[in-house]
């Protein structure tokens, strides 16, 4: 029996997530995870995900962001860079820009359409090569209204088990 580290009263039991917000794990707002395997506290509802579920969710979320086609937020840019396991300096070198530009991107509300296109294309190639890179839309796509872009929703984070 595993005791809950959040409330210290309940026990963690196997279950499935229901609209569990995993955004804080990835530095993003409103990322809802549905029907993923988890340990859930019977007392306070605290959710514990295993590493494989977290990494599968990270990959699925990165694909959603790449496919979105809109200008990226600074948080999304940071998330994609981290998903590619790159430092700011490595990303800057790859895109042939200065590191300070990457720092500004990640601190901004929105990247421009060309910068978003470059980063989304690089992330698409890193995630799944040519298959995903072909669906990255052109940089003149307008950003959808915030109400249609969020929350991200991931259903059944599929693991290889």
C-alpha cells in the first residue's frame, strides 16, 4: 500500500485520470489528460503518473502543438525546445540566430508567424521526421482565438505496455 504524499492520510490506488490538468508538469496552461493510467488517492484525489505516461503525454502534446499551425506562445516554444532536449544555445545554433533571440521568444506572449513556423518545423522533424513535417502549415496562418486553442486535451495517453 502506497500512502499519499499530498494528504498523508489516504492511499494511492490504481485508476484512470479524468480531465487531470498536467499543464504544470510541462510549463503550460490547461493541458487536460483523460483516461490515462494513474495512482489516485482515495482520500484527496491526488494523482500520480508514471514516467512512461508522462513521456507519452509529452510527445502527444508536442504533436498537437506542432499540428496546431498557429503562432506559438513563449511557453509553447520553451516546451518544444525542451521536448527536443535542446538548450537555448543549441536551438539558436541550429536556427542560426543568437541565443538572446531564443530567450526573448520564450519570454514573449507570442512568437511571430515565421519564427513559429521555423520552430514547429524543427520540432516536427525531431518528433517524427518527414511524416509530421509535411503537415506543418505555412507561416501565414492566423492564430485562432484563445477559446478555440485551449485547453489542450489528451485522451488515453497510450503507453507501450
